[in-house]
C-alpha cells in the first residue's frame, strides 16, 4: 500500500480475480506479431481494490447503496467492458475504434491504465488522455462518458477515492512460473485536479518459478540438483512498447540452472546482478531506476520446516548503490543498442553468451554478497 501515510479512517471495496481474456502482453512462448504485440488471446485475472477516503456509514446503517460506497456489480461490469474492448483481431479494434491517437501497444500496463481511465477519468499516474481523446465517445456507449468528457464524469469520484490498486495476472503468461502479474497502485490526495501528480507505483511479479539447480553446503547436495523456487519483483516496471517478462524469465531460469553455489544468499545476489545488468538496463526506461527483489525458496533443505527462504532487495540506481554503479558503467561501455540484449529465445548457455559479448562482466561471475544487498531470511 503506497498510502500508508493516509488516514486509517477509510473503507475498502475489493473485486478479486475477475476472469476474462484479451489481446494483451505476450503469450506463454513470448509470441508477438510483426509489430511486437500479443498475437493471440490469453486468459487473465484482474483484481481491483478501492480504498475510499471516508467510511460508508450511510450504506451500512440503511442497508442501501449510495454515493459513499461503490457498487461492486457496476465496478465488475465496467472492468469487463474494458477487458473486452479489444476486437477479435488487430484489424477489428472493437468499441475503441475511431479514438484519435489510440495506436497503443496493449502491453499489460496499457490495459490497466485504460481501466483507470474508465473508472477515474485519468491514468494511474494522474495524467489525462489528450483533449481529442477525452472528448471522444466509445461506440456502443460507456457509463462514464454519457454525460460529458471522460475526465468530468467518471464512474468513481476523485473526492471519495484515497487509493486504487489494480492487479492484472496472466496465469499462463510464461512457461515456468505460476503466473506473471502487474500491480499498479495510485494514491489520491484531497482536491486532486487534472494532471496533478499523485502517488503511483507499478510492480511486475514473476511468481514461483521452479528450477532444478546444484545448491547446498552438504556433500550430498553436491551430487544432484534440487528444486529452487524463485519469485522476482521489479518496482517500478516501466517499459515503452511491448512487454518483456518472458525475457526476464529466461534470464532468471538460465542464471539459476547454470549455477552451482553453496548458499542461497550467493545465488540470490548473483541473480540480482544478472537481472539489473541484463534486464533492467536494456529493457526498462530507467526513469526512475527500478528496485529488484528476489526471493529464493529451497523446499528440500530442512526436514521439519516447510522451507528456508532468502530474499535480496537492491536498487538498480547507480547513484545510490555501489554494485549497481559498477554494473551500469560496464553496461554503458559495452552497450551497442538492441544487440546488447540477451537473444530471445536463446538455446545456448547464458554464461557463455555473456562471456562472449561482455568480457569481464561482473554480473556473470559467481560472486558472493554485495554491500548494497538487503537480505532477509524467513
């Protein structure tokens, strides 16, 4: 929750795991059309959590809905309208046809932001679509557009909102994870106006990637691979154009399966290095630089506990983290554009590709912990 500094005297309405499908993101194989956009429908689950500035006392006392709360049936139907707003194919844009300037890539963040526009009249970062777009009308009608411009009569009132969180999860978005999700959260301050900035966050999460690897201190653990379960979070996750979570999964999987560390701590630090240098720097906007959080679970390590867990968090900002500064300087000296990205899909060994293309790369070494890491064990 980004609104931790706000009043606790509030109420929350939540719709969880609303099921639908759409042309969004990339499919399980990283499939894209010639323009880099998703080329097939895929299932999705969308959850919305709306924190109201005040308690819904009247609705609670009178057992009736009023403006002090949110009709979760209307909320669900409005979200489904947005999720179905993509047509059957790229040549049939559906009810969004005719909107000027609506040549967007429909990555996951695009779709979540259009849900924000439908519900609040603004994108999650507080900005409003351009004037022509805001005054256009969706063919077939939309509850938030009937009475006037998009940002004047949204479904939800800025005066009542304290925070809104949207999570779009693709359960079949990648090959080895249990799902990829993007959670966008916006905070609303009293008296918000058009284009006024507001608290905002966007977190990409790859959940529970199961990878066999050689890991452990004990002699028997050096004889065979065992399962490690990795979860990776990027905060904020900001890309222009297509999504790249399949490329992120490839880096995570190859970095872990090719390793032979004795401790989860060293493996986690190594993985964070790889993600920062070979994903954050070449794929994200770096405005701002992202924080990377890696959690590793080793289920077979202990007999009478479910599993040990090691979590490492680090900023990729070279101005505040010394390890990231080293990685950044190396990347800048070798960066030649798209060629600096790990090929996708890549069938060879990642460590060999890094050695061939980035001689002396510090993210490729099986190094131990770094001073900039924030480690937790649980």
